């Protein structure tokens, strides 16, 4: 297995002051570990503080939680992929379930955002996942694979090979309900099969992360599940000590 990816999505938490304070504590508890990749996705307004706080830690990468699909223009309130790159981001979440379900982002928009990442040399972290209704209707695989295919529809195999995929069942996000390691493995296997089609030679290089109510208690068992290459963590990444315990484990 490649080295596991442990990603913190802070969502709309931690402004610049809190972010600096977080990193002071976190870095004390987390010396360099070459065998894992730690990522932070702060809010865009805290990105410069996080990039600065990690100046001496090239082992940790930073990304943004969302970008616009255009490189520039009259889009008040938005940030573009080239701007995020210029500010020190190396990655961008695309199609997070909160973007899809709270802000109405469509599969086609995620595809355009993945393409924008490619132009700006940002690694897209394409998030996919089914709602509870879709799961109960037996549509999990169909939904996830549709989101995956459409999300990567505007880029070539080489660009797919540089991406990260995150499976986050919507019913598990922020609810305290987690997929079992077996549930996660089953969906990750289906994602891997699809990635074989999309990036035939290089699909093994694409990490598939699990996200949804990951915490200190369940992180190790989820990470040990077949085809789970890492974790994308919301609530449990907000506390510096707790998050450092998860990434050290
Ligand atoms: P929680 O870990 O808070 O469930 O959030 C998961 C998530 O959405 C990470 O992107």
C-alpha cells in the first residue's frame, strides 16, 4: 500500500488567529513522519496563515475547500484555482457533499472544477458519496460511479492519475454514523474498478480516502480496511491534540 493520506477539512471553522494557534500546538505533537501524508484544508481566508505556519514543514501540504471553474472574471465572492495556487495551495476539494447538497453544485460543475485544477497544477480531491435515500434504494454504486465518471469527464488519464478521490457517504458526514470498514471497502473497490477504466496504467497511484464521522476511536480500523488509502476528517480534525493523535496513530 502507498503511504496513507490523512486530511483535515476544517470547513467553516478556524479563522487565521485560531489556525495559527492550532498549528503551534499540532506541530509540537506531530514531528515529521515520512510514511504518511498529512493535508490541511482550511477556509480560504485562513490559507495564508496555515501556509505560513507550515513554512518549515514541507512534509505537510495545504489545499482549499472549493474553487471556481473559471480562472478569473466577474464572480463576486469566488476564488479561482490559479489564485489558490498563488497563495500556496497544492490541492483543492471538489464536489464536497456540502457543496453539492447545501449549495447545489452539479456533477457538470465538479467536472469543470477538476479541469480548472489541472490548468493550475492543483491536485483535485474529487469527493463522491450517496445520500441515505440513495443508499436505501440500493443506488450507492450507481451514484458514486456517476459522480466519479462525470467529475473526471473533462480531463485525460494522466490528470486522473494525479487526482485523489474521497468517498464520503452523505449520511455519515457530521452525523456520528460511520460506514463500517466493510461498507467502505465495498464502495472503494467499485471506485478502484472505475479508476482502472479512467487511468488504466496508473490507477494504483490514486489514493481513495474515506470520510464521514471519522474519530480517534474508529480511524485505525477504517484505515486498515481494504482499498482505504486514507481519511478525510471534519469535526475530529478541529482539535489540535485530537487530530495529532489520529495522524500519529
Ligand atoms: P465529519 O468528519 O465531521 O463527519 O466530516 C466529514 C467531511 O465532510 C470531511 O470532508
